[in-house]
C-alpha cells in the first residue's frame, strides 16, 4: 500500500490537459489512424470512428478522470477506496487496465523503435531523393523482414530490438523523474512543435499531383464496405487513441488539480486529438495517391509516405529529421502514460521507489516486446509462430484494442453509472459545488448508464458473431 508520503501531481490544470492530450496524441494519430482508415475504406471508417469518440470514448474518459481524482489512487487502488472494500471485485478493472497497458507496450515500444530508427536515418541523409520502391525497402529492413532465415544475432534481427530497448531506456528515465519534473516537462515541448510540422506536411502534400484523389478517399463515405470487423476496429481505435480502458486516464486523473473541470476536459482532449489525426490523414493520403502507394498498405504506411513528402520540398531532409524527431517525442508521450500505469501501481501497492518500479516494468516490457519486434512481418525471426492465426505483434494489438480495452471501458462506465453514488459523481463533476453544471452532469450520467455501455456491448457481441445487427 501507499507509504503515505505526499503524492506527486501536475502543476496546473493546463499542464494536466497537455499531458492527457500527450497520452492521446501519439503514434495512434500519426501511425495507426491513417493505416486503419486506409484498410477500413476511408470516409466510412472515419464517420464510424467519430461516432464512437463522442458517444463512447468521451463519457468513459470522464468516468476515468472522476474515478482517479476522487480516489487519488492508482488504477487498482482507486476502486478499493471508492467502494470501501479492500477485496472488491471491481479492482479487477484496474488489473485489466494494467494488462491492456502491457499488451500495448509490447508492440507499441516496437513501433516507437522504428520511429527512433527513422530519426537516426533522417539525420544521416539516407532519404535524399528516395523513391517509392526505396522507401518500401527501407521500411522492410527496419522491421526485420527476412529475419526468419537469419541468425538471432544478425543485424536483421537485432536492429529492431536495439531501437526498442533504446525507447524503453528513454521512457524509463523520464518516468523515474516523476510527474511534474519528468512527464509534464517532456510533453509541454513536444505538442506545439509536432503540430507545426504536421501543418507543413499537409501544405506540401496537398500541392502534390493527384492529391485530390487522396482527399476523396479520406472523405468519401461508402458504408457498403463496412463490416462488423470494421466497426469493432473503429471502436477499438477510439479506445486506443484516447488511452481508455487501460488505467491511464484513471492514473492521470489522480494527478489532476481540484479546479479542473472534468466534464469539459475530455471533450477538449478528444477534439484536439481528432484535429491531429485529421492533419496526419491530410498529410498521408494525398501522398499515397500521388506516388501510387496502396492506401491499405498497413503499419508501414507512415514510414513509406512521409519520406516521399519531404523528398519533394526544399530543405526536405532537415524537415524530415525534425518530423521524425517530434514523432519520437509523440511516441514517448504515449509510452510515458502507458508505463506510468503499472509503475505507480507497483510503487504504491508494494511500497517500492518509483525508480525501481519503472526499471522492473521496462525490463518486463523489453523481455516480452522482443517477440513483437521479431514478428511485425510474417518473415521476421518470430514471424512463423502464430496464436489464433496471428503473430505476436498482431496478437498484442488485436487483444488490447478489440478485447481488453473495450471490456475495461464497459466496466468503467457501469461502475460510474451504477455503482458510484450519484452524489459523489455530481460532487466531482461540479468541483465540490463550485461549478453550476447540474444539467451537464445529469446528461453525462444518462450516457454512462444507458448509452455508452449498451453501444460497447452490442458492437462487441456483434463482432464476435454472438448477435447480428
């Protein structure tokens, strides 16, 4: 249990919002959103995704913030404190969140390693005058394609693992510094700079020949391509991008100041997150169609298209280095939030220092994450090993986005809507009566009781084939 010492926290409401946004705005926006939109059919996927953001994700984020600030505890201890029962089964939500965090970190640290690698390559100028074929070959070498035929100690296999471990060293160091001195300072710089570089990418991409085809793909809505799997993927992406159902926002909520308006903050975060995602889409899809890249190319879409964008502009190599450097910062922001969940839980529950807890968790992530690093491609070193027809990389992604996070989010909505006392919920949303927002709080409670959990349950059961809609 906690030592009883003064708990770390954010320095201000603005800082709290920036860090929460930094958790939401990461590789999910710049890497995952574009390629999932591409594989999901473009505009139809986008519409479904936006529906889930506002009807499911925002109410659940409000719930997580309320649970965190009300308890001032980690994601597991929060439910024990709010129920007054040290053995409450509701604490299982916190454990499920920790499982989600681990699953995501196993493959996310691998992708962050690719970004680190591309940052280094951009600094050395290897992307100058790169072609579509060259970009594809560069990505293949980065993720260890063909590693199944190589020795484990070959550069093909060890290179992705090296970059993954470097990510964990950087993230673990920042986490060990604490909330205000480590996480908050790192993200305050990253967010504005990333936004500016994305704008530059969009401007250049929109001036490429054939850019209009990319815009039509992104915004044309054709629901004929929508399947139950696409709907579940859109909901899973909303959870993934906003860091829900994994204990992150409960943990960050516990650091919020008392004057933060928890009924409005999640909406601001969601809108800002959507803006960043749309900028990424506007930068990538015009480039995809201009250079003849397949929009459903999958996880490599970002790494193939962005070098092509910058190769077509003055000072492109300098800007490309800056872009991947800031993308690395974005990856760090999301990784910080993920690693913080088990770090603070282990520190408070087992009464060990933050530094020791961060070290233990980074070692666990690195040890299991090697499986993801070696299976990002089917020809990778571990690519031939499959579970339920999926390699480790895809399995960790699928389980977290489509199973553990939606289930965790469902349980959180049910807890806040039905288990938490109405007075406690309203007291937290009104900042102990300082805000006159009774109607808004009532609407949020209705969503949490009758709308959000029903939507999550129906979509989840439909994707599993248990019911048909």
